[in-house]
């Protein structure tokens, strides 16, 4: 019984749940900085989102098996790509995997319905979108991953929607600040999925799972990976100068050296999955650490207010006066420095 439980837990791919945890914590941090935070609803949101995420992971394993993708994958590198391999190793039957997915998604949905009942229909809409797009990521009839929109949906779900949903549960409202705060997390989780599709390239192509990496080819996909990795560090200063995000968001630049290292590895080894593995790991680490730093930024902003605002949390909105003249130069200079 204990062995079976361990196998079921391993099937969930728990390390990837950091994507959900980061987003829920960030949304709640924005709310807490504004003086609204309920521990019970925070924990409930965290559990519900993680259950839905885990259920989606398990369901995708099942439908990747049914579609043949994981069965023919010979370049997988655990734990970054290729699924959990529980079915392929004979540790779980396909029916057991499907049953686990249904159980996890059911409990996650029940929590979502309760939150929608006590907090508002926005929770229902966000949860329903996440549930449908997550389950049908590889499941027929939609198979969103094969349509070339899976990467967009993952970025949207595990960034914008979870952050906004977490914020809404705490405050009962939506706002521009959590939306903008979620964008770096959205972009970086997209980068995580993007780089993890490289080892699956041949298997995905062979079985008709036409992800964007397959559609673009590894070389062009590597160039877009570089854009994804650097884009958060481009937009964060802009939103700070616009007065929408706190100055403490500049702490995100602490992860920039790792982003550059990951890009350099990807540029050299994008066709060699074993040697690409450090870039896979770094991308996950960058997403996690950046998300933690952005949440910490709101903790520091809140503490700063408690001590009377030693430094301004937000800059006055001066940027629109200079934006038309200086933004193109800023973008081109930034990318040239990071190239």
C-alpha cells in the first residue's frame, strides 16, 4: 500500500507544482501588501490549484501514452521532460493513471466550486478555463499542444490567471497591478515548458504532437527561448517607471546571470538533449527564484510602508512623456547587451 502510494505521488510530478505555488503566493502577496489577506482562503486556493495542476499532469501522461508520444520518446531526461514514465515502466496501468487524474481533478474542482460560491463567479470562470485547457492540453478532441497554442495556454494559466484568481479570492476584485506583476511569471513558465519540449522534439514530431518547438524547428525555437528568458528583465523596469509595480521588483535582476547562463547552454546544445539538461534545470530554478523574489518585493513594500516609507514604493508616472522617444532605443540596447 505504501509503495503504491509513493508511485501515485511520483506520477503527479510534484516538483513541477512550484509553477502553481509561485503564482498563488504572488497573487496573495499583492493583496496582502494592500492590506487584504485571509490565511484560510490562501491555503484553500493553494490546495485547489495544486490539485488541478497535479491532475492535469497525470491526465497529460495518460493521453501522451494513448497518443504514443511518451512510448517512442528515446531522448527524455527525467525529471524535465518525457512525462513520469510510470506507464512505460509498468509501475501503473493506463486505467490507474486515468483514475488518479479524475480523482485529483474532482477534488480540485470541488474546492474551486466552494471558492466560487463564497467569493464570486470570477473564480468559477478562471477555474473552468484552466480545467478545460489543462485537461485537453493533450486529450482529444482539442489536443491544444498539437495545435501550437499549448505554450500560450500554460503561460496564461500558470501566470496571469492563477495570480489574478489568487488576488481575487483575497480581495473580491480585479486590478491592473496583479495582472502586470504576473507577466514575468507567465513568461518564465512558458520558457520552462519551451525548453522542456526540446528533448521531446523527435518523439513529438513523429507522433504528430505539433508543439511550437516542432513547428519552428530546434534552431528557431532556441532563438525564441532567448527572447522568453530576457523579456521579463525588459518589461519589469518599464512597469516600474510607469508607476504600476514597486521598486523592489528590481530584485528580479538577481536571477539575470542564471538566465544568461541558461541561454548560452541552449545556444550551444539545443540539438543535444543530455548536454541541454543544465539549461532545463536552470530555467525551472529561474522561474522559481524570480517568483519568490517578486513576492518578497511586496513583503518589503509592505514593511516599508509600516516604517513610514523610508523610500518610495512606487515611482511617479513620468514615463509616458518620454516613452515615444526612448522606448525603441531602450529595447534594442537591452537586447544587444543580453545577446
